[in-house]
């Protein structure tokens, strides 16, 4: 959410046989390497500049107004886009892409006293996110999300973030991730059983909103994995689940506003939407407080080495909350733990659901790739609903498909930063080096980076095999291109494409569980594609025209798919028209959980090609 939360650095995943006697020393070495790597990513500065004072903000706004409306001057190497705020409202990624195509990799937007630098260059993005990350904070993002996530990792100030990250990052260790594969499988099996029940009642087929199904699956997984709470949203609905979805809707709504009206305290008691949000927030806070108190009451203080050597397959509560409470020396308050949990609940739920939605949308338009996926999954997993880590490591095409879905539909489509000191950016693919002042707001357009013709071969084409081929462009100075050999983990990451691909952010404030998110997605996607035949019922061009965006990208009315049991061999031959003909006006069995705003057709980039790779 906002900035994608589910990312992970510094710790790998071991083979399915778990830890051996060398685990403790390996953990120490990995922790040391992680510390060194994070130190390198923090840049040259040792002291992070502080936030702007009220007087500094007044000067920034005065200078912006003077430059934009009085002097009418532009930055030498960052031309100013002309437009109105109504065009941007709710349509940020697509409008920014239109300006990018016209103005280049770095340009500015100005509205009233506010001015934004829009970055669509991997060299500049790497400079901001990694090389000089201490000179930037989350800026507007913190203004938007602090009321929802408190001082959680995403909106937290630097000092709070540094302390909490030190505690949380090791929590996504090998034994925990191995144990979570079982949780992913259990929750996916429950979703599969519910769908099979619907199919049986529908006499062989049923129309479902798969976006809603994936939202429920991701919510159940994050609840069990993070704080040992089973929402069971795949099969039921209760006040807590409704409150979670309304909180997600509120975060979406706030992400589309440039002015944080919710910070005006009286409005929170007058505006019905804000008042309802306060009530939902209290319900969720009370629930999380109860879970935290329960974990604290049975606390077993241990150090990091003891915690990572736990037998996670045989403990009653393998959750991240249990780990954080038991970690000896970690003195987080109940409020801080609650903020961390709320951040992971919101950020780690919707982003994964969106990834699965768009991966399914894309693969259903490519029967050739779907066949390849099924062949791979049949060969590696067989009929098992409980894959092991050793099996998941053998899957190659499935992770590439998920990476390609994240490239075309990034979650989130935008990263937000604010300059805390004057800085000069590298030229990259631009016409010169841009200098920014303290207080400058910056949008790193992940959508533009992922679809840039300067950075990708046939950028709008859905081509999972691109991740097996090197690609470079000498015109982008300082960019080392896409090199599959640099993808040293489960899936391609920002290193593989040298920051032209930012599925989970990058640099020192990269989020804390990408392996978790990708393992979860691999299990769910592989099982769904293996076990069900699916037909996309709505016109892809219509789905593209009505894309909805905020912190993530989703469909307008859900992903309507006709689902039936997979038929193998000769039994699988079927007429797509016959399957979908009677379903033109069918209502899906489950309504999409997210309340959205429709995009204007003119704001869309081109539809990805369905041609074969």
C-alpha cells in the first residue's frame, strides 16, 4: 500500500530440510553482510537532515509561486508540464506517462504553491533511493498514511524507521518463510475448496470475481502470518473484516488527495466518511491490542539465534508478532507494535491480491503461456496442494510471469519522496543534471519506468521470457541494463534491471518481505492455474480503459471469470464462445471488496500485446 510494503533484504531461504548445526553462525554472517549493505545504501552522509520547519515551508511555497506564476521560468533540464489538477485526480500514473512521452525522463508539475519533480529515469531513481537515500524522506506519503499506519515502517520518520527495521527485518528469516509456505498452501486450499463448492452448486461452472477471491486469500494469509489471527474471509464476513476493507478504501481515497484534510481535527467528527473511519480504526486497534496483550502475556524472551532455530513446524504460534514480542532486548511499545502490524496488514494484503489479479488477467489472454505454466506446475508439483520450498525453487516460468505482471501493473505505480537537502541528480537518460532544493517533492513513476521504450524491448508487450534475455541502452548514461544473471533470488528484482524495475522499491528503505509476497503469490497462482479452467468474460480493452488507480492498480468492477474444473488431455478441448456466451450479464458470486474511481479512457497507455513471445 502506498509504498509497497512486502519486500525483504539480506536473508535468503534455505532448502526444505531446514537449519543444520551451522545455522547460528550463518545467521551472524548474514546479519553482518546485511548491515554492511544497508550502510552502503545509506549514501555518503552520516547525519540525516531533519524535516522542514513551518518557516522553511513558507519559503518553499513562496519560491514555487514566484518561479511558476511570476517569473514563469522552468528548471533548465526539467521542463514543466501544463495541465490542471482535475486531470491528475485519481489518474496519476496514466497522466504522468503522457507527460513523460512528451517531456522526457525528468519534468515538473506545479499546482498552486506545490511543485513536484516527476522521475522516470533508473539512474536518477537509484541515486534517490540508494546512493543518497539519507537526503530524502517519504514526504507526502507520511502525511497521507500516518493517520492510518501511525509510526509503522512506511510513514515512519528516519529514527523510528531505523529502530523498527532492525527488529523486523530478521523476523522474515529462513525458518519463518519455510513455515509460511505451509500457511500459503493451507489458505490456498481453503480458497480452492470454496470455489469447488460453488462449481458443484453451479453444475460444472461458476462466474466469480477473482479479484475479490484473491483479496480474501491475501487477507487470510497476512492475518495468520503476521499476528496469528484467522480472518477466514474466504468463507465468511464479520465486522472486523468489513472494517479492514473500509480501512483499505480509506487509504485508497487518501492517496488521491494532495491536501490532507483529515489532519484538520474538527473534520474528523463532522465528515461522515472520516467519522466512520475513526470507528473502524478503533475496532481494529482494539483487536490488535488484544492480540498483542495475549502474545505479551506468554512472552518467552530469546535472542535472535534462538528464535531462528525454533522448530517453527511444531509451534502453536509461528507469527511475526510472536517473534517481535519474544525477541530479547526489543522494547517496542504496544502502540509501536500495533502500528507495525497495521502497516503490514494493509500494505501486505492488497498489493499481493493486485499482483495475482493482473497475472491471471494477462495469462488468460495467452493460452500458449498458460499451457507452458501448466506443464511446469504438473511436472514440479504434481497433484500436491502442499508444495515444499525445494519444489518452489524448481519453478522458473511462474516467477517470471509474476515479475512481468508487476512490470506492467506495478504495485504501487508511484513512489513518493521529499528532498531534505539540496542535491544534484545524475544525467541518466535526460538532457542534463537537475538540481533540487530542500523541500522539493518528488514522484518516482514506477509505471513510467516499467513501460519506458528506453529501458525495455517492446515495453507494452506481456513477455515473461524477457527476463531471460539481457537488454541495455547506452543512451541512458550510467544504466547497466537488464542482466538476468544479476537476479540472484527467487525472482527478478531491482538489481537485475539496475533500478528500471522497482517491484518492491529499492535502496535502504526497500520494504521488508518481498520473498514472503512472492512465495505466497507463486503458491496461489500455480495451484489456481493447475486446477481450474478459466475464461475471461469481459473485454480486455474495456478492462484497460477502466483501470482504477490509487496506491495500487485494480479493475473497476472486479475480474469476472468463468471457472470450471480443469480438464486434462482430450477432455480439455472446449469452445471458449460456448463457455462464455450465456454469461455476458452474469453477476459474479462475490463482489469486489474495493470501492474505486473510474479512469478516463484518454489517460491510458497502450494495452499490452497478446502476441506470442
